[in-house]
C-alpha cells in the first residue's frame, strides 16, 4: 500500500504561481511513476504531468512550458511548480502513484483545490 498526501493548493490571480507537493509513504519501491492529474467541474480527470523512475517526464500540452514536475527520491515527494497560471487551470489536483505491476490500480491522494481568478 502507498499513501499520498498533497499540499499547496489555493487561490491565485491569473499569471501567478503555485507549488503543489505530494508526500508518499508506504511501499514506495513498488512504484514506477508519480505525477499529477486534475479535474475541473463537469470535466473528466486529465493527466497534468508524470515523472517516471529515472527522471523521464511527460506533460499535458496545455501546461507545457508553464508547469514543471520534480521528484525528490530521498524525501519521497513529488512537486508541481505551476507558473503563468490561467483561469482554465482551475481544478482539483490529485497526486497519483503508479505501481510497477500493471495489474494493480493507481494510488490517489485526496486532492487539493487550485483556483485561478481572472
């Protein structure tokens, strides 16, 4: 089992920045990737950014150049630095941890609200 706890959400004006952090505990060695998804009201949950063991990253097109994902393996944390925020970035952001075993489900955090005002 893996537990994920997010922090860092809040309210910010358009053009501002926020940093989200996710602390993982439990069977970290069973994971091969961690990242962030988001879900806006009335929309499906979508991938924002993912970092794979070894450091490879992937981003949604909508956040490329504005968001940066990073991982601290010593602290078992994954952060999402969000710059140049737009109102359309408003959503609940969820930390995700992906097991190496493809037959196991992803682990999810409780979510943190990010609201960007225009």
